[in-house]
């Protein structure tokens, strides 16, 4: 499952930005394959389970895989199987359900949804189609809803679908529709049932625009077109629980394509939502977590493509944040979870392998704010003490670089930054004295950052 958020997700450790003192912010795990020479990773859940596809021994077949939590691929246990060849897993939710597709015949594919932490069962997991021959599952939320695209029998092109929870595709209810015409691709869904993707706009010369559909509703052409960064086309690939959407869009003149992150309930704003590139002319945002951190891939100044992390208003080359002797060059980041773990793909020892980047540092909230998000304070009290400890490789460290804290208000699923301030260092912990009586009643999140990169979070309420 991609990019979810809950008020109980506290103390998640994300990464520091590259700096003189902290150049290495991630470790890299080569996930290996199912016995062959290559594979790809597409998603990671909040337990650290990764899904994708990999080739079997001798590169005979490519099969979907799902790893155990924070483990490399085990060919004996992680092969999800297939009916035909190949199968591919695109997404995983927090219970271990996987969505993707397998081949029925060489020209016919069907979307699937597995049971939690079980291999593909053709008798129960085949989601069917919108009435035609083929379908592909692209994302799954924590309720078991799957989005993707399928051929209806009368259609001239793909149509997006969103299933009911743990149900097969129902052609009478699950067709997402389109802006104009026939072609729609659904790429992502959050726990509220908002679906994102892209659809043809035939009245605009046959280009495609990103969409964000209302929860469990079909596409409304009047409200769901996200527009572009100024060019003709855009596409949305992921959405978080707040409704922030990421993808890629043409710029004015259609010479360049940049990654974007659109605000909740808003169209793409070229003035604020362009994430830029790593120096080239093209970038694409593939995943987003609930803290607004974005991952994807971008051209460099030449033809080389590297994975990126966007955080704190800056795009960073992930290859500059991993050990120089890791043996892997990461060219794509596919997804980021709430713990800051990034699933992606790299060239490792000359072969294309799925990889996971794990944060080295973790900021842990301390009392009086509880790590489970249950803390409630009086809005009339003068102050609330916010404190964090810092772990490195899971062990306490007292080497604390300068840090900042952002106080974010969560109102009706919307985020508003209420305050930014520097953290003080007291002994071996970060500390901040929040003036509660200046904020008012509401739910709040405190994000601790180093050089613009979040390393820990705390959630509390004032009433």
C-alpha cells in the first residue's frame, strides 16, 4: 500500500540531507532476485515489505515477489507465483495484500489481489476485467480497494477502475470514466478512496491531464482535472492520505517535463508545485508519504538518470546520500513509507536489482508527548515541552547537529504550517518549548528536521 498516514504513526525516522558532516544518510540493501539476473521494486509498506518482479533461475520467467519485512528476496518463500508468464506486483498494503497482474494467455492479462501474505491464488485473487480481455492492477489501499485499468468490450482504449473493498472488478460500478473520450489510466488510491491517474482531453488536441477523483466517485471533468505545469500534458502517479498528488507534467513549450506535487484539494500550481530536476530537463515523481516527502527519478545534466528525494523544498540525488562503496547506483525511487524507507531500483554489481534505502538516523519523541499519538494538553496552558532523542543505526547518539522544528496543524485532513523554529540542544536531546496558548484548539504534528529533511515526528492535541 502506498503513502498512508495515521495519527499513531509517531517517531518515524526519515533521513538527513547531504551535508559536510552527514554525507551518508542511508544504507543500501540489494534485494537480489528470484534466482535470475534482474528485477524491479515498485512499492514498500510500513512494515518494510517490498513488492515487484524478478527473474527466476536461468531468467526463464519473471514472477511477482513480496519480501518479508526488512529482508532481501528469498526465492523459496517470496515468489508469488503466476498462471502464465510473467506476473508482476505493483503495490502492497500494510496487511500484506498485493496488487498487480498476471498473464492468462500471451495476449490477456488480469489484475490480481492476494490475501495477506499469501501467494497468488488463481481461484480467489483474479479480479477480472471491465468486460473485455485484459486488466492491470496498479495500487491497493488498506481497505483492499484496487485501482488500475482495463479494456471494456466496447471501448477504444483503456479505462480506469477502482474496486470495492476486497471485491472483484464490477463493470457496473467500478469504471472511473474519463474527461472526454475513452482513455483513462488509474495509478494510485488512498485510504479515503481518492483515485489518481491521467485521462485524455480530446478537446485539447488529444493530450492527457492528471486527475484526482473524489472519494469513491467517478471522474468529474469539471472538478477533477489537475491541469499542468504550463504545458500540454500531465500524469498523476501517487496520492497520500491528505490528498497531495505527485506525478509529472510538461512545462510551457513542452520541451521539459518536471515532477510536481499538488496541494490537497487544489489543481497543479506552476508557481509552487514544480519540483525541478537534478540538472537535466526531465523528472518524474513516483511516490509520496504522509509527511509530503517525494521520491522519483530525474535526468542529470547529461543523459544519466538518478533517483531523487524531495524534502524541505529541495530535490536531492539519492546517490549522494548513500555510501560511495555501496556497489549500487540507484536510478529510480519508486515509493517511500512512513518510516522513510525508500524502495527503488539500481545497478548493483553490473545487474539491475531492486533495492531498499534505509535511514541511518531516527528522531524519537520523548515525554510529555507520547509516542503513540495519545497526548492531549490544555490549549490554555502556557507551554508544552517537545523533546527528541536521536538514534544512529538504532543506537543513541549525543552528536546532535543543528535542527529545526515545524509545528503543523491538521484540520479536516488539511495541513497548515503554524510555526517554524530552531531546536535547542539540552544534553543529549533536542528540546523546544511550544507556546500552546498561542496556537488554539486542534490537532498538531511536530516535525523535526536537519537541513530540511525530516528525521522524526510527534502528534498531539490541544483542547
